[in-house]
């Protein structure tokens, strides 16, 4: 049985402090749920249930509403991810232009299954629904960076850019 941790006390205090500072800087925290979740995901790397609960209490919102938003948007993740999340759009426009081959190439090069984290912890790959950039189909994103008109042959160079960033840091 999978147990869900609903205890916000288990969250890293320093990271929470960071999130609190962001929330306190907002004019309308309650009306900024998506922004708060986005920031929380950047800070924690993903949105586990206890973090969602923390956000709902902090913003005085219903926990089910917060979870509904997290589940609806494909850029939010409830599972731990690699440092860089590679999202391949499998919406209709991208699919007909070959995004399946792009996804296969990603999985092949990184030697993982979908939603798994690479051994070095750098990448995880997921397929997503339309991200609203159909004119650029097929589309792949890494974190917040979006790549359009991507072919399977371009995947290695794209991934290497992020490996390079890692080596430079
Ligand atoms: S179908 Fe891929 S961006 Fe719309």
C-alpha cells in the first residue's frame, strides 16, 4: 500500500522558510495559487502531498482545490523528479509531427523509463498534453526552456546543453 505523507512538519524547514518569504511578498497570496505552487516546485523540486497541504493552509484554501490544480496542470509534479524535467508534448499537433520518435529518443539516450530519474539524478522524462505551442510542433521542454520543431536527431544536443550547465556549475 502506498502511504501518503500528510505531515507538513516533515518538510525541510529552510526550504519552507524560503517559500514563506515568497508568499509574504505577494499582494494577494490567496489569488496567486498557481504562482505559489510554481515557486514551491522550484524550491522543493516537486509537490508532495504534505507540501500541497502546507500551501493550502498557508493560503487558507481547500486542500482538494490545491490538489485539483496540481493534478490538472502537467507542469506540476507530485513525484520526485530529476534536476531537469524533460517534457515531450504528445498533444495531437505534436504527435502527428513525430513527437513519439522524440520521446523514444530521449528514453533511449538516457536509458530510463518515463517518469524515472536517471542514475546521475540529472534528468527525468515525461509526456505531457498540449502545452499551447502547437505552431512549434513537435515541442519539447526542459524545465522552463521550450524547444520547437524538434526532431529525434536534435535530442542529444539539447540534453548535452544541460549536462554542460551542470559541469560548469
Ligand atoms: S499539441 Fe504540442 S504544443 Fe499543442
